[in-house]
C-alpha cells in the first residue's frame, strides 16, 4: 500500500507486514494475506483464507470491494489473459505524480490461488509492462515487492524506469537489517526497506522544487495520520496488539518438566506425530534454542518458533532422502544413521515427509524429475498451529517419542511390467512338469503384475505379494505363473532377524487337456539386511500335486488332503538388492543422472528339496539395469537365468532370458 494526499509532502508505504510480530508468527503466508484483505482492504462481508484459494473470480470480487486500489503487475487470469488487479496506480503529492507498480514471486506464492491464476516471471512481466505503457507522465516510479522477490530475481533491480524498489521487510527480521534503510544502486535506482508497522512507517519525502523530485527516505516511529488507510492500520495494530497481550498468557499445555535442549527434534517429532509422516524436514533457523518451561503458553511458542510457514506432505523414495539430507541449512527429524523409524532406509520404498515451504523448494531442486506426478500436497495448516494443537491434545506429558518407532505402517504397491523376452531353452533330457519352467524357446511380450501389501513397524514386518506372469505367442504359452507369497520378519535388530515365509505356486490358465501343477512351501530362517541388500537362509518343507481343477485357487486345500505325495524337507537361499549407479555417476561429475534414477538390481533365489519321488535343485537369477526418466515409468534391460535339475537322472533344464521392459510402479504408505 502507498498513500499520499494533495497537500502532503510525504508518501507513506506499507506492504501488508502490519501485524504484531508475536501474532504474525502464528500465521501461514496464505492465511496472513487473507487476514490483511479482511481487516484492512475489504468493506464487505468477512473473508476467509478459503476465499483466497478460489481463483481469479474471487480475487476480482475482492479487488472491487477494496477500500483502495490493489496493484499487482504480474498476476493474470488464465482464461482471459487480463490482469486480475490494476497493473499500476498513480497518486499525486505536492505536485509530484508517482506511479506505483507491484510484483510478487511465483515461487513464494505456491499456496496462492492457482485456479485460473497465472503469475508471470516478475522481471519479464515488468519489462513487458514498461514496453507497452510507453512514456508516462509520472515523475517518480516506485516498485513494491518483498525481500524474497529481490533475492530470487536479482535482475529486477536492473530494469530501467524504476526509481525506487520498496522492499517489504519481514516482521521477524533482525533489527540490524532495518538499519540499512536505503541502498543506492549503480543505475541510479534505490532500494528502501519498509519495516513492519510496529517498527514505524516508511516515509518517502518529496521535494518538487527541482525539475526532478528530490527523495529522502526515513522511518518514523510515530504514527502518521494523514490518510484514511493509515488510520485503519492504526486501529488494526491496536487490535492485534491487545489480542496478542491477552492471548500470550493463555496456557497451551502443562508438562512434567522443562526442556532446555533438543528443541528442534521435539518440534520435528510433533510434526511427525500430528501428520503421521515418517520424517520431517525444515530450516535449521526455524526453531530457537530457548528453554521451554513446564507450563507452556502462547508466548512460549512465539519465542520458540521464529516463523510459522505453511506445511506440505512430500512422497520421497529412500534414494531421494539420501540425496536431500545433504542440503545445507535443512534439519531432518526421524532420519538417523541411515534409518527411518528404526528401520534401514530402502531406496525403492517411498516415505511420507512433512516439510515447510522453503524445505520443499530446496528438496525439489535436488530431486526434480524423480518424483511421481503428485509431487507434494499442501496441508493447509501452519507450523505454529500444528505444534500448538499437538502439545495441547497429546495424552503424554513428557517429551518421549519412542512410540513413533512402534507405530504400524500400511503399504500398498502396484507394479505392472510389459517386457519383450527372447527365451532360449536348453533341454537335453525328457521333461516332467515343474512350476515356473518354460519348455520351448519363444519370443513374446511378457506381462508381469504384482500387488505387494505390507504392514510393518520397527520390530515387525509382514508382506503379502501376489504376482502374475503370462506370455504367449502363436497360441504357444511361454510363461504361465501365478504366485502368492507371505513373509514375516520380526525382531528389534534390523541387521539380523528371524523370518517365516509361505508360498503358493500354480498356473494362471490351463488348456482343456492340461493338468495344473500346484506347490506349497513353508520356510523358517534368518534374514540379514545391510543397506539395500537382503540375504535369507532358511529350512523348510514343500509339497506339490497335479490337479485338474480350472480354478487356480481351489487346489490349495487339495495339497493338504492328498496322500500320494508327502511333505519333503528343503533349504532356501536368496539374495536381493539394489546398487544406485546414478549416485556413483553424480559423484564423478556426470550431471545427466542428477535428476534421473539409474540402478542395478539383482535377485538370486535357490531351493534344494527332496520328497518321496524326487530330489531337485532349482535356482533363478535376475540381473537388471533400470533407468527412470519419467516417473513413475521405468525402463528395464535385464537378463534371467532359470535352472532346474532332478538328481534321479530324469532331466535337467535351463532358460536364458534377455529382455527389455517398461515398468510402471507406484506405492502408498499410511
């Protein structure tokens, strides 16, 4: 806002940063804008923050109801291409005509209205405006902006035609920043810092005696009363100051003891506890190292939190979290020693991370192009609101958050792969049926569908994974597998823990004259996990039968009722893991993979078992090179070896399968 009168020699500037600093710390950016629109600008009905999100029509209505003109040079209606607010405004003071323009930063207004609204680049928009406006009768041009806009768009100050950049200073900025009230630029323009209302009104004093008006900028600590809007600001300031003094003594919660350290960790854990996120990331300077007394008041939180930014929920894979943890200036809570909630970080798995707006922008710069289509989700709540509400509603009266590591997580995944495979079969002996084996060479498109469902916490991990594989060419079936696998691992240590596994294998479809092979296997063993690699060794038992039932699920109980075959002992060994080539290449200066995922995935599974009729050994080895260019799509080039041998001399058998695949994978965690 800028205001002057015909008989005044000054122009008073205020950029909306008028609220008492203690109260300002409780507002997010979006709700602060709505509150200013409601308290200062609007003479109509009460306006809430939701009105501010309804897009161009609502903003146009707000502008029409404003007590004085609203100016924004770079905000446009997407449908009509017209400016939502006035692109400029003119005022006169002591015979001097002053032109006002204003720009906002698109990056700073991610939570600003998006429906029908387009915010142009401030530099390009301002240049285009001056080109189209032509010669102006204004003696002085003032551009209203904020400090973040100038920091992010340094070329803004080089635009010819602007005499003064009025830069709004946050109410929470240090007093040292306000000491530099005016900065002279090389091109003759000036930057003036407009303080918050309680620190004084910024005054631009004009002298029209010369051909070019003389400008002197001061900050008055006394209220200027030469304008209707300034009187309104005075009333607003008194209202919020009284409200702050009254509310600052309100008790939020009472705890068992005071907290003199680890304030940042406590704030992060409160965010995780409230939003059910697995980790939290925010700026290091956001939390002040002040002692929290047992009786927590509103004023306590104002001292603890230096600001109250908006919060977002981001889905991040483990590999992206490892990259983002190196961002300077960010604090991560819930991520310790390569673990999240006491479990090793998995590169493949997606985690829910609650972040502030600044942290979100910094993380997006690092993992840009590696996130799914829904990159982040605004929570429409501020940091102060979450901390205050959680402190007042949680049942515990201490600062222990061990229960977060025991909280169960439910994960649901979807993996759909279509691959072109060329299968070469080595089959020197006669064949008998074996699940998962392909007995003739073929080349065809293979469809692989998996729906993993997991339930886990720090001590327990239960995963159910149904998987279907099918391939056919020229009426010849090359792949015909249906598998259900249930795994359960338990124990406090992530490095080594016992596990139990059950598996059901059969065919997807049958020809009219074909019998169905069915196998059931149960295993108990030990599981070792190190980073993204997992080893398993177990002892188990297996039983298989041949069934004629076309229903693939019906023969499950027949396995237990059949007496022709017996349960036979066996040994199971498996290794699976991922090696990130993109991280290794980035360390060597290959920037192409900075925002792309390139990984080497390996999977080895072997089983040796015996029964009444047969003793067999089978092994399956997969080695794949996976690149992700367009999330959630991945491209895979792989090699698969399948080998089976019966020790009674009846046959041995192997498949060699090079393949090229397109894989779509997505997972959710609650």
